[in-house]
């Protein structure tokens, strides 16, 4: 550990493959996939095992015949269990955010064809999340960036679970959470994401939580935090867009916002998942990991349409949200302990101006030299230790 400046600590990254964590269950208002058992959860009264019927209408690794009839790609990798299946089994479904809209059958934006159940929504949206650790411990919410999934925190969860109750979730439109077609209950603008995060946090936690958020969803989380300071204990930002130069999406992501071209390219799982994740840093995606990220795009066109919608939402509102985030974090009234962790090998967001921002706003800056934009992918286990150490020091001071 080397001191870079007064409030900047540098950590060196090493890769240590981790076993995926077991997941304790949550409240009785949630559905649990399968029979989950976790040695980390000692309070059996809070570890209910409830069978889940969600599997019937959300097919992982589905054959073409079971898709919505629109996805340009499809089919199973094999007849056996896939890494996506295994990841899904460790999670649960939480219902949060009341669905708005007409309730009509969702149609694709190109040909007007009826879409499958993955693009429809009932009364309350279903969010997929994986949790690890004792539910009696302080809750740490791990929030992925754009575009990614809760799966990106798979190496962080086991580290945090030793002392905390860690939860990683998929935003609406991503991973294995619901992906309603825009115009049928959720339009994927950033204001909706702020409101939906409020509902989700209220559903899973009664007490204060610590938030860890990566990348382009950082401005959304900071805006939520500014409205609900009484709900937060700590905030950690992983490679957030902090400067005016950061307020534009890279070409790899902005291409999904193009008229018609976005709808077409977003249906290609290799472009939507693999390229989007590997073009932003040193991350080398293993095939088993790629299978998890591709799975939603292979089974339904709704994943691609959601990606296009949020890309357009980001393009319209990101600059405004970045400016608001800067104002919030630099305001003297901001009292929530905040740390910026920065992967130095980020190919999307330039480091210039980040150090100055942290000095001027008096926020701690921690550099991870070997990580890229998706810090949790490149240095997952190390990041888990960094987060634990941040919390430990703050608890000693507080």
C-alpha cells in the first residue's frame, strides 16, 4: 500500500478466482429461487426457504422456440446446466416499484409484433438480486453500472459477506430483472431510475445502508442519496463520471441510441455484452462469464430493447445528472462519508480532473492501478477488501 497523496491510497490489483457465494433469503414478500442454504446465515428465523414459481415464466438459456420470437439470436449452449443457471439459482426475486401504463400487450418498436412475457409487467416489477452474509449485519448494496449486471460483483460478495450483509441487484432492464418494453410501464429515463431505487431500497432494508455504485449509474445513485440522506451511512463510487468530459457516452454505448441501428445492434449479445464490457479496460472475459452476460440477450429481444432505451435516456440526461452530482458532492452540506475508487486503466473515462475534484470536495480517493472501468470485474477480491477497510476505519472514527 503506497501513499499517493494526503487522501489518496493506491492498491495493486491481483486476480484471485472466487467461488460464487451462497445466498441467504430476505423478507417474506420476496420469492426465492430454489432451496437456498447459506452457512453465513445463522439466524434461521430470517432465513426462510420458499420455492419460486418465477422460473416458469423466465427461462434461462432458453431454446429459440421458447423466446419471444424477436431476438435475432437464440438457442441453448447445451442441454446441461449453464453458468447463467447456476448464478440465477443463488438469487431471489424482490418485488418493488408499482407498474404504471395502460396494461396493453407490449410490442416491439420496429415491426409492432407482440413481445413475450419478459417484456410485459404485472402490478409490481420484479428485481433479481443475490445476497450474501448474515442479514443481522449492516447492509451494503452493490450497484452495477451501465451496461452490466449484479454478476459483476460475484468476487466482491464473498469478501464482504464475512462482516456485512451484502446485496447485489440487477437494475430494471438488465440481467435477470424485468425488462418491460418502453412505453409499457417503464421508460428507462434517469428520473425513473432514481424513483425505482428508492422503492427497492425501502423494500430490502429498514435501517441505514451503505451504497457502492459503479460507472454511469453513479449520478443516479448520488441524486437518490441527496434526497434520502437519512437512509445512507456511506457512499462509495467506482469510476464515476465526475468531469464535464465524462458526460458523454463512449461510442461503444452511444451506438445503441441510434435510430433503428440501436434496435438492431442491441439484439447482438456479442456487441451488447462482450464488447461493451471488454472495450473499457483490461478485463478479459472468460467464456463461462460471457455465457451469463449473454443469457438475457439470447432468450429474449426485450433485453436489447431495454439497452437501447436506457442508452437514449443516458444520452439525453447524463450531462445534467453529472453536473448535479458534482454540485451535490462539492456542497459543504454534504455530510455522507464518500470515497471514490478509481481503476487507473479505464479506457472510457479519463483520469484527468478526478484527483482535483476529490481534493476540492474533500472526498477520499483510492486508486487501483490494475483495474479498468469495471473495477469489480478486474479486481473483485481486492475491491472487497478495500471496501471492508473503508468501513472499518469509518466505524473506528465514528
